[in-house]
C-alpha cells in the first residue's frame, strides 16, 4: 500500500511540474531512510560524480556549442556545403542533412539546429520547389541527426552514467551514423530527381570563396573527430581543444561574438550544464538504492519468466526506449541506463553496443509523435500544425527505425570499427 501511495504521489508531483531533480532526490532520500541508511548515500554520488575526470567535457563542449550557435558559423557552414554538394540531384537536401548533422553533433542536440538552420534552409528548399511535406520532414529529422558523432553531449552523458568509455562510444557510433546519413541522402536524391531538381552548377570559384570565408571553421570537425577516432586525444582533451579553438576563432578572428556577449553565452550554456548535473547527481543517488536493493536482478528474473530470447528482449527494449526517450531525453539516459545495463548484460549484450542502440532510440524519440521535441520545435519555427509535421516526418522516422533494426540485430555495425582500433598496435 505504501508503495502505491509513493507512486501516486510521485506522478501527481510530476504532473504539477515538480523539477525532475527534486523527485529523484526525494525518492532517493525516502528509500534510503526506509532502509535505515544515512541520507549521505545520495550526496556521496554527487561527490563521486564531481571527481570524474571526464565530467569536464560536458561544460566545455556545451560552451563551445553555444558559441557556434550564436556566431555566423551556421551560415558559413551552409554556404560551403551548398557549394560542395549543391550540384547533385537533391543537392540542397543533401547539404541540409550534412550541415545539420555536423551542427547537431557540435551543439549537443539541444534543439538549436532547427532554430538556427531551419530558418535558413526551409525557405531555400521551398524556393527550389522541394515538396512542402518533404522539406518539413527533412528539417524536423535533422534536429537530432548527428547524435552518434562526437562531441555529442548525449554520448558523453551515457558514458558517464553507464561507466563505459566515452572514446569507445564515439568510435562505435561512426559506422551507424554514417550509414544513416547516406540512406537519408539517397532518399533525398530520389525526391530531387522526382521533382526535377537538378542542383546548381558546380563552381570552383564559389567553392573557393566559401571555403576561404569558413577557413578557420573547416578544420574543427577534422581536428576534433579525427583526433578522437585516431586516438590523438581523449574526449576530455577534445573538449578543451574545441572550447579554446572556438573561442579564439569566433571572438578574435571572425569577431562574430563580442566580449560583451560572453556573459550571456556563458550563463545560458552553464544553466543547461547545471540542470543536467543536478539531475545526474540525484538520479545516481536513487540508482545506488536500486542496485543495493537488487532491483535490476529482480527485474531480470521477472522478465526471464516471460522473455527468454535475446531477440525478444531487444524488441521489448526498443519499444520501451522509444516511449521513454520521446517523453524526456536527458532524464531517460540518467534514470533508465543504470537499470537496463545489468539486465542487458544478462542477455549477453555488449554495453557499448547497447549504448548505440540507446542513442539511436534517442534520436528517433526526438521526432516520435506526439511528444517528440523536434516536432514542437518545428511547430514553433515553421508555424505548421503538429498533425502536418507528424505526416511530414513519417518517412524519415521510418528510415531511422529500419536503421535501428539493423543496428540492434547486427552488433558488428557498432563494434567493428572499435575492434579494428583495438587490434591496431
């Protein structure tokens, strides 16, 4: 009876808008108190979190992402991509996919992509006679495209919570992420051919001009992503390099950002970081209780009565993750991951492979009706009804789901590059 009252009370508090960290921290304190354990058990996890060397990557990457979003980097990146890829059938759509994937990875998939690039790309797509439904679906999809590439904030968060190497996760996400973008590019080219769009003529002069304008930003993805994949530095090192590089480039070289703008950018970026860390600390405290109470083991025993096949377990897991990730993104990582990691291990699922499954589910959750964040952002940015956006994004959603099936049941897509790296002397 007490458990039912606690569950009802939690749901009521959540419904009236109680902050997630307060719910998680309160539940942790309540459960530990019932067990007669000192309340410090919750705070210890926050202290342990603060001592993790990889933690510094979150504020550094977030600050760099906000700097890029506030500068003219999106316009320069878009102009360069259009000059390079615009000649292809469906070239502008390919430009949108590539540009948004890179921008989303660097800005942490916080919805900035749709706001920053959507206003530029959507009118251009319509101007070149791409169907409205396709254009809206494309822009809604790209709001989370790129989550599998470094320095994606959800990857870092997953690694911290699951206690899995962040560098390994970055490497494991490369092949599925590239394949997904290639499939979406092929679909976009098919739509371009059907609509008679032949792209713009390639111009070396335009390419040289746009490359010269973006000369200081072009090296960024190669240095950060190449450095991580090549083993030159860790995710934490990459965060420091990126934050310093972006600061110098946008403030001193391009001068897009004035010193007077920095306090606002720092405040906005650190508010996001602070909210994540508070929730993370409280959630890990609650997770401590769950582990001590052997809740994951009990869940596995219960599931084992009904789900004895690894294949069926993965189907159930994907359905649950799609629902959870649609509702609350970062909290889903923080709350759900510690519970599913030990259960998945019982079925012989590699934690790195599980991470890519989780993150791809996260990417899909952003565009899943009725609560996907991308849908609401597109609704606000393009002033289109949600029902229109549901229909427009369906094909893109379906492509993501098909990719999820491949990633789920073909682990080597995620682990092959990682094994090659490990085998390299």
